[in-house]
C-alpha cells in the first residue's frame, strides 16, 4: 500500500469523512493538522496549490479533497490506487 498523507484542520467535517473512508478501506495514513503549527497551511498550499482541507495524497498522486476521494470510490478507482 502506498504512503497516504492527509492535511486536515481541527474542525472539518470533510476531513472526518475522508479519514472514515480511508479507515473503512483499512488504509494507514499520516495526518498533518495544519492548525497544529504556524506555517503548515502555507506549506500545504505551496505543495497542493489549494487552501482547503482535506488535501489527500496517495503515493505521488494528489487526489485532492474529500469529494475527489469519494468520486474515486464511486468509480471503483480507489481500491486499485490504494493497492498500487
């Protein structure tokens, strides 16, 4: 399973939903809470070119946010990406 990275904040329902979906898949992930340290949101924004959370990487693939992750699930493309 590839490394999974998810940028989150303290109060974010979409972050919770993304983590629940990944948990349901049995996927281990590293969570970076951008509220936990000054400069993390800016680091995320430079890396992803987006300012909203969650921002999800599966391996080298920038999936995007929860809607993007869920779209992959609906299209049956998430499991193959997690298995790569």
